[in-house]
C-alpha cells in the first residue's frame, strides 16, 4: 500500500484504529482548515447519500443566498441527496416519472442515474466553494467510509477523482478498508495516499449517562474502550429494557422531523423496538418506496430483505408482497436476476391472488427478455408468460384497472415481439394499447403510462425507419412531459438521422439542461459536432464525458481520433492505451495505437498494433488501410497492396482508398488497374484535386513498351 508523509499533499485515506486514533492522527497532519466538522458516512444514519446529504445541507443555504442559479442548476441532485432542502428550494424539473402516484408507476430510473447524481453533487460542491468565499484550500474529513451506502460510495469516489485536492482535500477514514469489490476501492488506490494511523492514545470515555443508553443514543456507532463498555452494558441489559431504549431513541428521531433519518436510524431502532412487526415494517416499506422511486436500488434490496424478515408470507401475504414486488424489481434492475426470479417463484408459492400471479408473470418475462444476460434470455418463454398475464388482466373488474393492466402487459409483449424480430406486431400491440386507453380512461388517468406507450411506439417507428411518425409521437410525449431529458436525447438522435443538425443540437442542449450530468448526451452531441467539423466543441464534449465516466470507451476512441487528426500522436496514444486497459480487444483502439506509433516512426510496433486490430476485427477498414501504409513504408508494397485490396472490397465507394491502391498498382507496374481505380475515384470524389491530377498524369504518361 502506498503511504504518505503526514505533510504530503493530495487526498488521504486512514484505515484502522478507533475514531479517536484517527482524529489524533489528523491533528498531527499538516491539513488545510476544515470545511465542516467530520462527516459520518455510515448508512445506518440516513441511508442513501448519508455523507453527501450532510455536506449539501450545510452548503446550500449560503449558496442559495449568493448564487441561486447554481442551486437551481443542481436541484435534482440536491433534492435526491437531501430531500429536506425542499423547504427552501423548489424542484424546477419535475417529470411525470417523479410525480406519478404509486398505483400509476410504470417507468423507473436507470441503474446509472445515481452516478449522474454523484457527478452533479460533486460539481455543486466544487462550484459552491468560491461562491461561499472558500477559495481554499479546505479539508473535508469523512468517517465510516467503509460503511457508506452505494450512493455515497459513488459520491465519494467521484469527489476524490474530480476535485483538485489543492481546493478541497478529502480525507476518507474508517476502522477498516472499504469493500475491495466496491466502487470506492479502485479510486482510493489511484487518487489517495495512505496515512498510518497512530494507535494507543488514551481514548475518552463514552460520556456521562447510562452506558446502555449511550450506545443506543449513538445509534450503535460508538467505538474505542468507551464504546465497547457501552455496548457491553447494552448487551447485558434485559431484552425488554433494550427494546424500551430503542423506542425512546426512535421517538427522539421522529421529533427531529428530518426525512432522511427515516431512511436510516429510524427503521434501525424500530426493528429493535417493542413492535417491529408493525412499526418497523411500516418504516422499512416507506423507505423502500422512496428509494425505488428515486432509483436507489441497492437500498431497496436492503430494506426489502429486512422487511421480509419481519413478515410471515403465509399469514400476511399482502404486506409480504409489497416488499417482494419492490425487491424483485430492484434486483432485476441491478442485474441480480437469479435472486429476482427466486423472489417471484416464492410469491407464486405463497399467493393465490391473481394480481400477484399476473405481476410475477410479467416480471419474470422481463427477466427473460431484458434483464438476464443474453445467454440466459428466452423470448418464447417471455411471450408465453406475458400471454398469461394479458389473459388474467382481461378478467379484472373495474374500468380503469382492467384497461390499465391490459395495456401494461401488452406493452411488455411488444418488447418481446421486437426482440423476436417482428416490429410490425409490436407496433400493432402498442397502438392498440394507446387507442384502448384513450377510449376507456379520462385524460388525467394514468398519464405516465400513456406517455410511456407513445414513447415506446416512437422507438418502434424509429426501428422501422418511419422517422416522421416517430417524431410526431415524440412531439406529443414532450408536450405531456416537457422535463424528461431522455425524450430530447432520443428525438435529437432521430433529427440527426434526418440531417436536421441544428434541431438535433438544440434537443441535446435541452436534455443537458434538464438532467444531472449525463455522459451519453454529451457523447452524442460530441459525435454530431465532430461530423459537422466542430472539432473544438467535440473535443470538449468527449473530454467531459471521460471526466464524468472514465470507463466510457467510445469517448477515448473518438478523442484519440481527434488528437490524431490534430497532429498530437502522443495524446492519441495515451487515450488509446487507457481505453485498451478497459477493453483490451477493441479493434478501433488498437488501430489508433498503430496510427500514433506510425506517425512517430515506430513502424514495427505500429504494424503489430494494426495486426491486433485486424485480428480483433478483420473487416475494420481503418486498420487495413493503416497497416497498408506501414507495410509500404517498411518496403513491402505487395503486402500493402493486399491490405488495400481487402479494404477496397469492404468500402468500394471510398475514393481515398482507391486513390491509394492506384498508387500501389502504379508502383508495382500494374497501369490498367491503377487507371481503373483513379477513374472511379474521380467519379466518387470529383472535387479532389489530387485524384484529378494523378488521373491526368497517368493518362498522359506514355505506355511502357
């Protein structure tokens, strides 16, 4: 492990000892002034974004008074991490998804949304410091980092990766190192240095008061000798006394009326209180529901398992199912599909409720058509399950419920039909759903799902090449749900396909304004800018994508290409090699390495890189043509010609390839073939003066006897 002198600059990590030991170690270090008192990241306190929420709750009031636009720009992220801030700041970007009633939810956030939120939170913290007059350097100490919830792990990893330690030095502390497989560990190894913890100083006692109560009042997070004594006293207390202590602490927490405490400390104490089957079950379900709506799926899994442990599924199937359905959905979105299917199988065993069986059929079908790894998908099984759900839905009582459930399951089958290669049947099903809901529901009923249906039909139209029809549906969807960023991203992609560049750029810009930092939007805009010759804008977009997501391989490919075109082979080589560490078999990156090395005159290494590119993708034209150039420069024109012949076979309308092959034909004395290539190249690109000049010269050159 890399270790640092206590005075070394940069972000730090301290693992080991007690909290007192770590505090004493930090006091002996040369650190900037503290931005805030030490922030506790333990998920037991406030659940998702325990640490991030603590930080932004402290910063937002001051920023709001000085720069309200900065707060507005990050309102989604701030309210996601610290819902209590809704008392002083509005959400200016509410969507049908965020406003949907529980009974009407049919769209849930993508798994990666929390990473976007983390990037937005980090940008807010970074930009807030100068607004508050904190030009730095400052220091932020975070304790219990190894117990952080996944959302906080993402936030802290992004913080140490993106924020200059000369502005804000982050010190992550804990009794132990974080989970070696977690998102925080890799970033700690590369962006922080370890400070040895000085253990053994006398630790303070737990404080005055009854020891068992001190343990409970600290939410079970005391450490050191005082904490051990308090814990021992707690564990030695009669069970009834322990339950009473937890009830007392739960009452204190409720009096504070801070919502995020209901995601952490409150359910923790209610589970250990006098009525867990009632009080804790209600608290855990409310926490699960909040986190499901916000896309905090790892937390939903935690609450779901804890809730199911308190509910007898045979005696109380309804409450059991409320946890199970959310648990299964969260596991599915997280890609933990075997666990999800086991939840649905158990629900079938426990329940005879047709609604439960109908929902399980749909949810299991989604595993087989969407969530499972490709090798484990089975579209026919998914279709059979959905047909059963559709049949059951047709028998439901009630105008609204029968219409909604039938449309919901038919929409699921439409996805299966697309995956089976029958988009026309998918189109028929989705259109039938739209028409049926328009006929049977009032305009205000199930607005979210009706928007989802039109969005899905637009996607089917797009796949069929019916772009005008798709755009018409997007126009309706955007009118109904104007703050949903992905609608603009998808419509921008369609407008680009139609060559309507300015409109596409406008949609990308609107999507950017409506969303937390979203790498895919910037990538798509960068790609469009590059195709339109805006190299500087494209470079900025690709660089920002990589800053948000250092594992976005396509951004490295495109940025490396820009560096090569701009005459910067060293930068291109760095990008290509970084990308290859993420995706070693990427042919485009191997080709970029080959081109960069060739430009530096490293012909042998360049050819080896091109060889790897061609081995990975034998039809990659850029690799074949690049290798041809290296082989020619190495004095092997015949080998070069073989590569170019293959490249021309793959891209017969590429004038530059034919021009280059004509040159090699001429070098090897094959004048007729050279002439044929140049004549066709001149037709393909009549404005290319080099092709025209070469063709004229070859025609004027006397034939060899």
